[in-house]
């Protein structure tokens, strides 16, 4: 039964990789009258004429032609949204994304999503499958990359605090649902928190004001990501990755959760979806704390302590490099010594065999004289006298030399 459950999620993953995602790529190529970055560039340079806008963009949701003024408003919304986020840095803080989400999407996350199951971990990338409360059998895939996972990757007791920092810090994400595609994917792209596929066409029909931030599936997943049970599991995964040997990002080390692990994580139960006001308050508190932190970094005393810590860390790294170099040299020396010992041993065996072959040739000649013992009896006598070889070894050499 457990194997069947894991197989189901592997098939789900394969279907998205080989069927659903390629189809969405192909369908997107058929888009018409999209508002591209090039059109905004022409607008800013004054090279876009009103007649061109009406022809290129068509009609709006109210049935009237788009105008130059509409395009200016779209551009203002784009510039404003880029200022809210920091596209030069990968990802956006979880608190910011949840705080920017619309109340109606928060409500949909509470009422419309039955489960959000973490089923695959590949380095810093987490794969979730959400199931619908209102439409049984309807599933969506949400992928979340913890942008601060690598810098927090560590082992030992500190794993749980490292995971909390990564799970509440900057993340990038993607959902395959239509709402994310037509309302929010463009915002995620220009805001620097999108996973592929990226969207560069402005959502002039569905979300011209660039409001909100996340669909209900993404909201549910990010809230699931904050649960202590999820943190406990990810702490074990971080420990596993920190102990692994090999390249980081090695796909062979991708982990599909077992049935028992998935069931344990589902014990998170009903996730409490905060109100928009509570999330916005949390985001403001986060920004305030961040501001205090940045100001603290400017303090001379803080800079001095950080410089000392950095120097101490660099010193540890130098010592570690020296230790590794010394261990490498020692291993090479041991290997070379063993190789030399093998050569000496082989030479000794050759000398020993050559000497024994000479002795056996002499015995063979004597045994042919009248009244002498047979060759084999002479060999027996030699062995008893302490020849340093067994009879089998002596007879093997005699055979190889053609004496018998």
C-alpha cells in the first residue's frame, strides 16, 4: 500500500513534467495582442502612437479600445510593483507575499483547499500537491524554492532554527493554476520571486492594477510551510543533505517522501488562514525589524564584531584547508608506501622462486643417477629439511620448469 501511494505521487510528478507543463508552454505561444516589455520601452521613448496601441492591444474588458492613457497606467503599476519588491535578489519574504495577497484569495485558501501535501524535496526545491475541497479529484502542483536554504544548510542541533529561517525567508514559487497564470505570474516575474515558466506579458485584462500576489493554492502551501511539523521534517532533510557526499543539486539525491512521512505531515490538520489585516501587520513588523537590523549593521561596534567573526571564520577555513591538504599528502604517502611494499614483495617472491627452481633442477639431475632416490622423495626430504616452501609450491614450480 505504501509503495502504491509513493508511485501515485511519482506518476503525478511525471505527468506535470512530461504533459501538463509542455502543453502550457505550447498554449502560451498562441497568445495574441500581448503587452510586451518592448511596447513599454516604445512608450517610454515616445515612439508608440495611439493608433498603434488600439491595433496592437485590442479592446479592454469593457469593450472599448485600449488607449495611450491606459498604457501609461499599466506602466505606472509595473514601476510601482517593482519598487515594492527587490527583483535584483532572488525571491521575496513569505510575510511580504502573504501580506500582499487579496482577502478573497485568503478566504479561498481556507475554504477551497483540502490538503497541501509535500511529496518531493530536491535540494532547496519543494514540490506540493494540493487537492480541492469543492472539486474532489482536482489537483494542482505548487513548487517552492527556499532561496535561503543553501546559506542556512548546516548540521547538528542548529538545523531546526536554520530551517525556520529558510522557511520564513525569501522564496520563489510557481503554481500551474489559471489564476496564478493570468493574475500573478507576471508580478512574480518582475518582482523576482517566480520559478519557470516566466511571464513577461502584462495582465492588461485580468489584473491591470497588479493587485494581490498569490493564488489560493500558493497561500495554503506557504502556510503549511510554517507549521512546526513541516519544520521538523525539513530539519531532518537539511541534516541529511549536510551529511551527503557529492555535488550539491545532484538530481540522484532527490527524495520522494514515504507514505508514513506524508501521513505524519498531514497531521498538521486544518491550517489557520490569518486575515489580511493580520498578515499586513506582520509584514509591517517584519519591515520594521529589517530596518532596525540594517541600522544596527551601520553601527561601528557591530561592524567591528562582524569583522572579527568574519576573520575568525576565515581563519577556521584556512586551518581546515591546511588539514585537508595534510590529510591528502598523508594518504598519498601511505598509498606510495603500500605500492613500494608490493613491488618489494613481488621482487622477493621472484628471487625465492628463481632460487627454488635452481635447487629443483639440481635434484632432478641427481635423481637420474643410478641408485638415487626418486625426484619426489628428494623433494620430500628437502621440505623436511626446511626449504621454506610447501610441497605443493615446489611441485608447481617443478612442473612449470618442465622437470616432471
